[in-house]
């Protein structure tokens, strides 16, 4: 359980961290939403990078077209939030 929780945090940070620089303004709710929507995608698409935030972010960006609809929506929402 602890490993799964840590992995979820790494995945979330990888999605909303390096991929979206300056994310300190993102809410805890958004981070939770990203974790719920994208952990499975990260495990499916980027299992070899999961313990490295920057590599996971880069991998998820490469596979953006293959993200599940829910994860893609969260990813795009994060991008829009960064631009504001």
C-alpha cells in the first residue's frame, strides 16, 4: 500500500510538475484528480520511468495521444491553468 501511494504521488507530480512548470498554484483537488485519472495511464505507458518524475513527465508527453480520456482531460486542464 505504501509503495502504491508513493507511486501515485510520483505519477501525479510527474504529470503536473515538470510538465507544467510553476504549478504551485494548482489546487490539492486538481492534484488528486490528476492522480486518480492518470496513475493507470502512467503505469501502462511509462512503467520504466515511474520513479523518476522528469522521465515520467517526458514519457507522458510523448504518449499524450494515447492517454485515457479522463487523464487527457486533466492533462489539458493543467496546461490551460499554466497558461493563465
